[in-house]
C-alpha cells in the first residue's frame, strides 16, 4: 500500500540513502540537516515521504524560492528510489502536492 506523510526527523537517513542512489553523489544526514538549517524560516517549505508497505521509497518537497520570491510560485522536487521508479510513485506524490498547493493558494486568498 502506498501512503504519503509528512517528513519527520527520523527520515533523514532514508532521505540521504535515496538521494545518493538517485543522484550518485554522497550526501550525509549532516549535510542535509545543515542545508535545512540554512533555509530561511520565513519561506514556506513542505517535505513529504512516500512509503510502500511501510518503507520510505520517495521524498519530495515544495518550497518557496527565497532567492527569487514570487507569491504562489514553488520549487518542486521529488526523488524516487531506483527500485520503485516507473510505478507511478512520483506521479502520486505530485498529485498530492498539487492538491496541497491549491489548498494553500485558496487559504491565502481568504480575507482575514
């Protein structure tokens, strides 16, 4: 069964593993944590995990681009473990993120 959930602190090791398999570069948990610590806190970012039968097989994020901010413009990326590519996992993640992005847009358009 495929489930999509929010990223947690316990997911860094699996994220590093999948990233390294997909991109062929070696990034450590510490590298990724440092990058996260440098991300501006005022900028929106949501990271999620796709699990298949309880195993994390893909990671994705949608974030505002602090280096070129524009309302409702997001940098979106997803990495899928090579053994799980071609099964619609990235597409399922993208559909999930698109729904969330639309909800965020709708909520920000509501008068306060």
